[in-house]
C-alpha cells in the first residue's frame, strides 16, 4: 500500500512540475500562450464538428450501398437517411414503408411486391429502420422490427397497415396497399 502511495506522490509531483513549467512559459509568452490556447480550442471544435458530419455521411453511404442497393421493385422509392420528417411534411400525400432492411416479414413483402408490382396503383417510399429505431418507433408508433406501411396526408398519419396483422399476405397485401390512401372512406356495413 505504501508503494502505491509513493507512486501517486511521485505522479502528483510530476504533474505539478509540468503545470508550473507551463505556467512559467505562459507568463513569459502571454501572446503566444493565448494564441496556442485558442488554436487548440479551435482544432478541438473543428474536429468535433467534422466527426458529427462524417457520421451522418457514413450512415447515408451505408444506406445507399447496403440497404437501398437491393430494393424489390421500382415502385419502392427511397428516403434519404435522417430526412424522413421533412420529406413526409413536404409531401401533400405519401405512403411510406418503415421496415428493417432484412427479416422474414421484409422478405415476404419484397417477394409479393416484386411479383405483383404492376398491380400497385402508386409508388411507395421506403425508410429502413437501421439507426435510431427506438425514437422512430416511438414517433410513428411502430414496432421497428416489423414492416409497417403508413399513409400521410399533409404530414399527418391517416392510415396504416401492419404486415403482421394481415392473414393471407399473397392475396391481401396488394389490395390493402391500394386502399391505404382511402382513409376517409367508410366500409359498407359499419
């Protein structure tokens, strides 16, 4: 225990000597010291900003190369990473598929959309749930592990289809997707 205390004492003395030398240098060269300090702060700030910017570009390039490279059909369009809110707000009416890039539900949806893409009455936009899935799931009230189609009108959700709730995907998915935008039409008998 005594050796550890001696080691900490030597370490503390060394740190105090370095700080004393730094203070003496700063007092002798105040202008150079201030410029050095400002330069270090600017370098740290620039590095931090570049890291935040680089992270967004890296994620966007991952979307482009990994997720968007193998879309099932031309009827699925992409929404760039991090722009889903602005994209939805700026469209008068839009249908968006929120889904993870892989999984059994996604594979089933891709298979049906590929086989029956000519039966769709409009294009759909795809936003992959890869990053920030918990926040997106809470914001749009979706399960980030499942495939969910949402219809928005002027930025507000009007209708939704959750793939897991459909009984026979092969016969019901395309008709349900074609009816997705008909949120204000009442069904007969209700």
